[in-house]
């Protein structure tokens, strides 16, 4: 009978420990449901706003990339039309050859000396992508 009482007592201690663990789990679950889930919901709403800002930033980067590519293309075209001047002496000689002293007739002037009208491209405005009210 002593062994049985000792076994029953040991079993009761283990049942008490198990009930204590169940209460702890129940309390933790209540805390998660009552406190953490609303916090997660609030953070998710904040993240949606952040995702919208990231989308705007991606659109901005894409627009800037397109504008830079367009400007590079225009610079390349201008260099082709006007030529590049890698050193100052070449510039001086070209200016001298364009002078009326060294070129007696206007008909003999090269087509490179004709002025090409430059129209700057329409570039982005940061206000379009990042409103100041945010």
C-alpha cells in the first residue's frame, strides 16, 4: 500500500505540473490573441504604406534611368554632330579654320559649323514621386 500511495502522490504531483503548464499555455495564448495579433495587424498596415513608398521609389528610379539614357543618347548625338575635342590644340586649330581669314567663302564652310538647335529633354520632378505632405 505504501508503494501505491507513493505512486499516487507522484502521479498527483505530475498532474499538478501538467495543469500548471496548461494554464501557462492558455495565458500565453490569450496574450498572443489579445495583444500580439492587434500589434501584428498594426505593423502589417504600416508595412503596406512602406510597400507603396517602395513602389514609388522603384518608379522614380526607372524614370531617372530612362532620362539618363535619353540624355546619354543626346550627348552621343551632339558629339557626333559637333565632334569631340580631345585636346586644346585641336580646338584652337578648328577655331582658326572657321575664322573668315582662313576660309574665304561661306559656301566652302563645312556642315559641322552649322548650328544645331538643342532642345533639352523633359526630366523628372521629384515632387511628382515624393509629395511633401508625406
